[in-house]
């Protein structure tokens, strides 16, 4: 894990925007030439048989094995989401996966380095509306405004700001199941009720208003490893 953490930039570094990349295009033309024929008719020129057209072969996508501690089927669905939304996710070297099939007492928020498979896992809270009885298990997702529930799908980690929970990070929902995330102010932030000592006292974390609330000592690690422009994928299906 030290190798992964040493590669992490400081908070000031990941608050800087990436430079835009410009592209160029090349336009080619072809010229025709007129050839005069002799008075005597030339013998017929055999028409060559066109060569067979090769069927294009799809480029194989390398198989990425699910890191230890992450359900393989969940990891594959996260990778499929990364491919599906790739045009909007400019940083694809690392992703975050929230496995809400697990109780809040488990390390269910995984930050994965896709180059080497190294993973940092931590606690994360779910929303009040997702667990009204406060069982510690997410019961349902919701994308509705004022539901105070967690929503599922792929999110784009956007910009940082200072708000009610101090330094936080906005999230943009990329799927129909979470496309109200920005309007609902679903963000990443730190909270006392997501600290690890809550497990010893209560056997579960407290609940957010739908946000990805992590422990107060974990926020810097999340921001350093996730940064802007990367994807979070949240799901419950087992």
C-alpha cells in the first residue's frame, strides 16, 4: 500500500485542473490523369478480381482480475461502467467502488489502482432514507430529491468546495439511477459518525443524507487517491 500512497499528490496538487489536450487533423486528396489511346484498338484488359475484404477483428480488451476483497462480479460491472462512460471520465487509472451489499460496519468503500491492483478500503456511511430503521444495512436506493437516500450507479468525481461539512467534493451522476446527485448535493465529505470508533460503540456507522460520508481521518486519503475526473461506482446487487 505504501507504493500506492507514495504516488499520491498533495491536496494542493489534486485541486489543480488538468490541461486540455488539443488534436489536429490531416486531409489528403488524390489526382486523376488522362491517358491518350492509339488509333488501333487495344486488346481488352482483363479486369482483376478484387482481393477479399478482410473482416475487421475487434481489439481484445485485457482482462483485469478483481482485486482481493472486492466481489469479482461487482468489479466487472464497475469496469463495464468505466468503459460505458469513458468519454466523460478523463482519469481512468484509479476508481472507487462502494459495495452496499455489505453492512456499514465493514470496509466497503474501495479505492483501486487499476495499474497494479493495489486497493485501499475504508468505512463509508449510507443515507437515512436508505435505512430508515438504522439497521446498518442499506435497504433501498433512491434518486429522488429530499429522499435522503443513497443512489446507485456511476458518478464522476467533480470539483472541491468548502461547505456544511468543511472540505467536500461534488459528484455528478452519470446514470438514470443517480442523475439527480448534483441537484441533491450528494457529495463526498467527512463525518464523525463514520469514524471507526462508532463500530466499537454501536456496531455500525451513523447515517448521512445520501452522501458518501467517510471517517474524519480518511478524507485526505480519499481525495488524494480519487482526485477530480475519476469514477465512483455504487451498487448493492449480490
